[in-house]
């Protein structure tokens, strides 16, 4: 075979092998590109999820802090309520002959009630109210034919709400026919 044919034959075969190599490399590059694109998508997804999770965390913490601040004085008020109950009992059972002492106790009671109202503390549980299991604790039942069923006949201890939260249930006697 002449030398020129041999060279041309070699060129063709080397050209085919070069094309095969390029084709192989191109296919590998495409696979790597697909793999990298998938990793990028996964990373983007993880980033979005993490961002959403952090936003939820921040919102939840802000709500918790807001609730803590909203009911900031609750423990102080809870500690003060038994003192108010004692004052109410003292006023209710007082047969004091000294009217000025009784008037002084009433004045203190009124000031305490006004101060608690300014803190948005409200009492509930009055005779004649309808029994509500959400806010009242029925200590006993009695029968009074002149009253409707489930009406409060007597109050052992008043209940209190602080803002919109019940901090103590009223202890009552309820009518049961």
C-alpha cells in the first residue's frame, strides 16, 4: 500500500477515535452537568425550607414573648387574690360596732377593686348567674324551687380573669331541681 493511503487511513481511524473520545467526554460532561443541576435544585430546596423554618421559629418566639408580656403580672395577681377574699369575708361577717373601722375597710376594698380593674382583672361568679363549667367550679348542689336549674345560689369564692384568661375559677353552689 502506498504511503499516502496509509497516512490517510491512519487519519481516518484517528479521527474516528478522536470523535469517539469527544463523544464519550461530552456524554460524561452531560451526566456531570445533570448531577450538578440536581444538587443545585436540592440545595435550593433545602435553603427555602430552612428559611421558612426560621421564619416560623421567629414568629413563634415573637408570639411567645408577646404572651409572656401580656400576662406579665399574673402571678402577683394570683398571690393577691386570697388577701382580697379575706377582706371580703371580713367585710361580710363584720359586726363591728365601730362604723369608722368598717367604712375604712370598705374604702380599702373599693381602692383594691379599682386598681385591679385598671390592670384588666375582673371578678365573676355572682348569685343568680348561670353556671358555666368553663369558669365556675360547682362545689355543691342545692334545690331551690323559686330559681331556675343551673343558677348560682351562693358563692364561696369569686372567680377572676386577667385580660382574657381565667386565673381562678369561681367556687359556687348551684341549683339542681
